[in-house]
C-alpha cells in the first residue's frame, strides 16, 4: 500500500518532509540514493580536509603556508556548495547559499588573505567534511545491507538516517547569520576606508610638494636675490619683490584649495546647503541646488555627502557635455538622500574610470548606497543614500 499524494496534487512546500510512507516511493529512493552516496562523498571530503590540515600544518611556518590554507578554505566553500545542491535534490532541504566572501571589494593582499583565513563558512565546511566519514560508512553499510535483509523496514530506516543528514546540513552548511555576514562585510569595508585614507594622504602630500611648497621655495629664492640687489639695483629688487608678492598670492590660493579639498570651512561654519552652493558655483555649467534638511547631520555624514556631490559635479564639468545640472538633498526617515542630475550625453558607468567606483565603495563603507542611471544620450541621474546620524555637538 502506498501513501496518498499531497492534497489536491499540491507539491510539498519548501523544506517540508513528505508524509509518513509505508512503501517505496520516489522520496524513499532519493533518500536511499543520498545515503549510498554518502560514502564516496565523505571519503573525498575527509581526504580533502586531511590533506589541508596536514599540508597546512607542515607549511604553516613558511611563506606559502597561509596562502595555501586560504585557498583551501575557498575550496571548502565549493565543497559545501556541492553538498547543499545534493541535499536540495535528494533530501528536499532548502538551504540558501551563504553570502560570497567579500574579498574583491577592496583592501590589499594581506587584508584579503586575513579575510579568507577567518571565513566561518569555509571552516564549518571543513568541520562538516571531517566528521562525515564515520557517518558515511555507517549509512552506506546500513542501507546496502538493508536492501537485502531489512527490505520491509528500509523506508523507515532511510527516513531516520536522512533526517540526521538534514540536521547536519542545516547545522553546518546553512548560511551565516546576519551578524556574521555584517562582520565579514565590515572587515572588507575597513580595508576600503584605510586604502582610501592612504590615497588621500598621498594626494595631499603630492599637492603640497608640487604646488604650495614649490612656490614657497621659489619665493624664498626670489626674496634672497632681491635682498642682494636691494642696494646695488633698487629697481630690479623692486621687480623681484613684486614677483614674490604674486607668488605669495598663488601659494595662498593653492593652500586654500587644498584646505577646501580636505574639509571646507564653509561646511563646518554654515552646513551642507551653503557648502554645496559653493561647490555648484565653481561648476562649468549652471547648477540648481535644493537642500531640504530639518537639521544638520553628523559631521562625518555631512563630509561624505559634500565630497560625493563635489566629485559628481566635477564629472559633470569634465565628461558630461551638459548644459545644466541640479543637486537635491533631503532627509527621508533615517536616511540622507542625494540626487545629482545633468542633461549631458549620458553613458556614465560605475566602472567607467570617472571615480564612480570609488564613490560607491566609500558610501558602501558606511552602509550607504550609490546608484547610477545614465542611458546613452542622457540624462544622467546619480542617487546616493547615506545613513542619517544626528549631530552630537
């Protein structure tokens, strides 16, 4: 006698066990196939884990030991993916895939290596494959023997053994919880922030060295020559002093521009609305700025918003071919939203080399979003979203 089908022919829901059975149906045969496959699969997994531990232990004190272990953990992720696929197909266990390891979002080789070595998904998969060999031998021998000896009760036996497999898959191969995912993402984002800060420091150093510092050196030399000629040739000395005065003005302007690039005084003193209006006034196309903010956000969020708009307007000036642009800033619930539009030629992309990817990474590092909508022919609409944090001062 066979068990009746699901009511009205409806399929079983996701991860729902089929009803109790008294004969061999397709669910039973799938469970039997899974249990028989446990032995070859667990043999391969155990061999992989043993090789990883043995080789990693021998080479742990060498240069290549840790990179090999990191690669082994990445390989373990793939083994876990195959096992989840097998469990979905034969046991009906609906387990989502874990979040991909965020090693490509920034950071140097050492940071990426460390992120891979700390991957909890890879380590749990190694543990799963390590403990599976005895279980694989047990299930294979039990099911194979029962096919010839315990045929009447094999469906019940297969169900019990398969339930243990389901519990193992859910316990060790299920995706990480949300906190674990956020930790991995924040580890990657920290690398992005550190690299971005280092790049900004190098830019400031280069600007000082090639700009204001060079001018001040020339100024010192010019004033020294003017001092020597002051008594011999007052007219020539006066010309040199006049040139030095011009160099001072240029050096001061370069220092002001550099300070504005670090953190503009108008942003500190008057807030985001005035600072964005100042940026818009320097754009090569007319820009309309609309800011609807009930209060000022935290300085860090305010600074990120300012530099995001500043770089986007630079892109408008350099690449868009636009005749006009607009900037809108507003608060929605606990988010700060920014939208920059232009009527240019369009075609802007995150990977287009115009700094868009860097902006996306900076906003992502603070749980922000960055979306570019720029069809060929325009218009271009860039939307940035930042978490709203109240000012504490």
